[in-house]
C-alpha cells in the first residue's frame, strides 16, 4: 500500500476512497454468503502466514511508541505476539461461521387489504472506523463489516500504522481470493490527522456511520464533529458492587478478574462499591487483595481504615476511567445508594452486582441503565466475542440503533418488502 503523507492531497485521497467504498458496498450487499465466508477464511489463513512479518512490524511500532512515552496500558493494547495473531485469525474464522445477518426476516404481517409486508435486514452501507493503538481492530472491524455486507474505511492510529497495514493486506488477500471488490475494505494510507477530519465530514455523503475506538479525546472529537451517525462510548466507568449476601470468595475472584485481567480495556472495573451490610467482613479482604496484586486503591474513609496503603479518593476519582492498575473504593448504604452512585458517576457502559440475593440482583439488572449489566460475573465479559458475536467493532452506550457490543446484527439496517395484488389506496 502506497502511503500518503502530504496533507494537501489527503482530502482528494479520502474522497476517492469514499467513492470506491460506495461502489463496493453495492456489490458487497448483494454478495453470496459463501463468497463472504470464503474471503474471511482466506484472510484468516493469510494472517497466520504473515505472522512473522506482522510481529516484526509490530516491534517497530512498539519501539516508536516506547520512545514517545506511551503508557504500559497503551503498549499492552498495541502489542502483538503469536498468540494474539492466532486469536485474531480465529476471530475472523468465527465470524465466517456465524449466520449471515443480511436478508434475515425480522417481521412479517398481513394487512386487512391483502398487502403482505416483510421487514428484511440489509447492510448499513459504508462504515468508517477510526481507532487508536489496537491493531487487532483492523481485522475485527474489516471482518465484521464484510460479513454484514458493508464496505469499510479504516483509519488506524499512527502508533499501530505498520502493524495495521500488514493486517489490512491480509484482509484484501481474502477479498481477492473470493472475487469480491478489494475496495470493500480500505485503510487510509496516511498518518496525517487530516484523514480523520475528512471522514468526520462524511466523505461527500459516502459514509453512513462512524465507529471510533480509542481514548476519550478521540471519541469526544468524533461525537462533536461527525456529520454522520456515530456508534461509540465516551468512556467506561465500570462498577463492581459487592452487595448484601455476597459470597466473599466469589466477590474476590470476580473483582480480581474484572480489574486486573487487562486493565486497559473498556470493561475493566474502575470503582468498587461495597455494601455496608458486608463491609465488616468483605471490605478489608477485597482491598488487601487489590493492593497485594499491585493495584493502587483510592478510597473513602471506610476503605482507608482497612489498610494504610489506601490513598484518599478525591471527588474526581469517582468519575475517572483509569485504564490502569488503579481503582476507587467506597462503602455504600444499601442497593439504592449503590444504584444512585452508578447513575450519578457512571457512563452507562458496564456495571456488575455480586450477591446471592436473587431479588436484589433482579432489581439491579432491571434498574441500572447501562448497556451491559451483570450478576455474579466479571465485567470483562463486556466484549462482542464473549457475547457470541464473533467479535465486535466497538461498544455503544447510546440509545439509538446499537447499544452494547456492536456486532453483525448491529451493523445492519432493514427495509420493508410489500407484496400486493393490485391494491390502490382510497
């Protein structure tokens, strides 16, 4: 792929990409399921075959990121190895194995006048994905859009540019093998941020939706400036609430996984809430476990009283997405207080209750207004792959069209097919 670094030429480059994507979207929307699946299977094999080259390119990306002062969490998101590339390839194959979302019969009904009406799933059209750090998004987004019959324009971060470029080439190899238009999956061949601005303008009406994957500043910019619909979440302020009747061993294991499995993912727990009813028995063991595992704890007075290593929490901590080995901790006076805290400080992303009290759990699941709510399970299940979607293009916290993990189903729209026998409207 020829790179373009001249800002003056970026606008015309992106406009051309938009036009090619629109033309490809029409063909892809009519493509047979077998052709799309073949492209995905071939792409997965190409990823495995190019693993050494991808890892070498990723090494150069990591070196540059370290030299630029990237955080440990950012380096973890950027890093690829044999295991992660194999997981990426399997993810693409998993998407191929899923039912084709295009053409699904969503509803059917007959009118008194004899009209027969069907609602049928259709592709969205052209999807723009703007992302940072994670080169695996290149494969996930490209594969999901392809299976859902959408063309996609990818604009990866400058820190993962080398890695993402090679991954994109594997996706194109899959398209080529299946005789599908290569422009169905395009990647902006530039690090110039002007490419993002052009995508936010809609590429002359050729973009139908934008999905940002990255830090708060990127998502905020996309939400503020985009002239097309956006599937996104601004941040993941995720809560684990250890409620009354919580089993301590279960709470310990879930909290450890929710916070520390990977601290840099949007489903990582950022705030621990412990019910007053179990604080005497549960608070100290939970806080000590976090501290002993190397996690900084910033707590209220009750949390600080359990261990001298706990730092005082500020008001800002309750609404902070750390994406690092840091967590805020607080004792709350019952279920209502916990839900009030989540409503006030949360981001409607993912929240969890740990309790053996089924009635309280059901209230939490019903009343907490987040895209994903869990009972007795780690918040790091907030992931399209774990939901059985094969992968996800992102997680949305809005209330229009897509909410939660954005997978194949969320990457489709619908149309109505109406069959008549000569009916006229009076």
